[in-house]
């Protein structure tokens, strides 16, 4: 009897948290074109309430969002024991925010518009880290 392999479980899930619909969907499209699965969320709260917190291989999040910021999301994930590689994207680059994110273990910190080559490198690095 042959066994059917569920390949979807082996494909990393990249969660994208950004309040900007266009950025969120463009990032998801890029992620899918690279062969990953993408889950999108309009807020940090929405992500935290989802089942994807436990299934996410890498998180791409905006820094500035209404409600909980990306930096606060990182703090919350760490406090809750989740060690998800995080790539921050921001339209407002700030060296002190970047330093804080990186010190807390962020994988990357990119300014919008995002250089897709840099994002691809970070995603490849995250997928080999898991």
C-alpha cells in the first residue's frame, strides 16, 4: 500500500504582519513565489490570537502599526517563549529601534521600500535555522 506524503507540512509558513494592505499582499505574493506558505495579518493582535504563532517559521512584521508595534510584538513573543526568527520592515528607519530589535534577536531590519534581494536572503537564512 502506498503512502501519500503531505508536502504542505514540510513547507515553512511565513507570517506577515503589516497594517498596510498593499505591503502585506505584495510581501505575501513574493513569499509564495519563493515556495513558502504565507499567512497575513493586519495587526500584531490578530497574529497573536491565531494558531499561526505556533506554526510560523519566520515572521515579517512592520515596526509601526496601530495598537501593538512590531517591537512590542517581538517582546511579547519572547516573553511567551516563542523563538520565531523575525524580519522587521519599516517606512521610518530609526537606528535606536533597529538596535533594540537586533539586540533582542531580530534576524533583519529593512527599510521600505524593501529590497527584495535582502528579504530573500533573510528568508533563506531563517529556513535553514529551523
